[in-house]
C-alpha cells in the first residue's frame, strides 16, 4: 500500500501538472516579465489610428473573429503557408478582415521591450481594448496569459462567426455556443458604433427589406448599386452619426430603423432584445458597463494557457 507521504507527493505532482496546463488569466500576468507591454501596445495602436481611424474598428473585429474560432488564441493571424490553411480566407474574413500589418507592428514593438514573452493573442486583446479607449469608449483591466495556437480552422470560422444576414435567434444561439448570453450579444454588437461595412454585406437590406427608414435606404443606395458585382467593395459607416467615435448612437440608429446590416436591425425588430436596445440608447453608462463585462467574458473563451500552445515570434506563422 502507498504511504500517506507518497500519496501527498503524487497529489502535489498532479496539481502542478494541472497548473501548468490550465493556468488562469490574470490582469497582472506580465507585471514582472514585461511591465512595459501596455505602453508598447498603446503607442503602436495610437500611431495606427492616427493614420487611419477605421483601424480601431478593424482591430476590435479581429479580436472578436479570433475568439469565436476555438477561443482567443491568435489563430486568425496565421497566414496560409504551404499546406497550412489558416482562417483568413474563411467567408467572414476574406476581403474583409484587416489590420494584420498593424498587429505585426504591435508585435514588433512588444518584442523590442521583452522578446519572446508576450503572445500574439494577448497583444491583440490589449489592442482591442486600446482601440475602444482611443476612440472615446470605456476602459477596463485586460486579463492576460493566453498563448498562441499552432493550428487554425477555416471550417470553424465559416461556422462559428455569425454572418450579417443572421436573424435574432441565430445571433443568440451563435453567442450562446461561445458561452455568451443574449445580453452579452447585444452589448458586443455595440462595437458597430465604429467601422465600415462593404456593399455586399448590406445590399439586400437597403433594397429589399421593409424595416428600414426610407431616407436611410436611399442614402445607402447612393453608393451601393442594386446589381451584384457592381460596387461590391464600396464602403458605408455602420453608424452614420459618429462612425469614428465609440458611443451609443448605434442603438439610437436601430430605434429609427437605420441599422446598416440585417443582423443589426434584428436587435430592434419587435423581439426579445428591444428593451435592451432602448436601455442602451438612453443610458450610455449602462451600455459601457455591459460592453466592458462582455468583452472580458469574451476574452475568457477557451484560452490556451500554461504549457499549451506557444509564444509566436511572428504572428503570421507558427514557430
């Protein structure tokens, strides 16, 4: 029979093993190993947004599209190289996801202050937060400690990321599959207070849907021709009022039937989320608080920690 001493050693060994594989994210993860990570990321994001305000929305979207595919693991950043197939050419990302060069610059800035320490997944998470803050939104303490995936899944990207044609039940189920509630979904949708969308994403809405303000539809038709293949890449702001400021106008637009995407207007269309849209339109502080809580929750989706994954030297390829 095993002695109590040997059993205790075995228990300690198992706990250490579990700890190395399932370490928890924390806000002070780099406090000793890379104390300058936040200033390095913020300077790079600030510089990128100064050149092009739209890039803040692009970085925020990259983080969202990353987390919805096998967790927040930096998989969206991987290029197709040789036989390796990444997620950049999945339908939700092809000709749409952008900002990869900015992520490269952010990673280079971080590598200069602490080489080989900070993951691409964490750098992207910090950049998403900084983008919101720089464009006028709320701040929060980012939980860190993610490691980078060595794999990617184009099929999961095609399946898990809800398209702009989604109806309300589809949106709710897509978010619930990631452990996010309907309330989280409506709050996170407020990210559409910044950024632009391609004509192909909203053409059907502005020509064929009835729950849309007539003047708004005509305005959008001005740069998005009815004929597919014509003007497909023409852009329009997701929030007509303040497209480069993070605020609650997105929800005000929904109430007057001026949501750009079909999936946007679904949040205020006589369904179960109407009350929440009204609340956010009237109370920006409520929206900010719920957005922050949902972003933190999304950042917790299945991270690789401890000895899982790796710290990529180059965000576009595995080591």
